[in-house]
C-alpha cells in the first residue's frame, strides 16, 4: 500500500495558502491547482498530493489529536528551512529541528502546527546532509 494524497482541513483558505505556499518549496512541493476559497492542491516531487481545503460536510475544520503528516525533506537544511517558514507564516513550534535518536540514528526532524492547529513533522532520514 502507498498513500496517494492527504487532505488537511482549514477554515481560512487565505491564511492556509500563505502558510503552505511558504513551506512547500522546502519540501519539494508546488501548487498544482486551486479552487478559490474552497481548496487547493500541492503536488510533491514523488507525484503524491497534499490537499488543503474546507471540509466537504460544511462543518468547521478541527485539528485531529494524534494525526500528524510527516513531510520528507531532502536535507537537514530543508528541515530547518521548512520549520522556520512554518513559524514565520503563522505556525507554532512543536519541536525545534534536530536529531531524534529515539526514532533511529539518522533521524533528523522538526515539528510545527499550522494556523489551524494541525501538527506536522519535517523529517530527513539517512546520512546527514546540509
């Protein structure tokens, strides 16, 4: 099994676009399509997609406790840059960039919440690269 896409809910597309437009270049993503104030989609370097949008059921978007997409970065520098972009575009810190030996000897990561409160990680596996 592999994941084709993830969807992250928002109540404010303009605010979410500022946030995700800032971090996606550091993750190898680019805006693929947008649907006004309802949704947009970023395509990643591996052709998987990340949708940002208002819930289809018309109810408010809420952050899921225990749900956390992990965005793969190609270097530790990209992890650092994605985390910094997240914080400077309305996100909140959930863990500064650095090694996380608990998850393996070559795990380097950072954690942030987007303006809606959704948690995510920016990670690099493998030999250290900057």
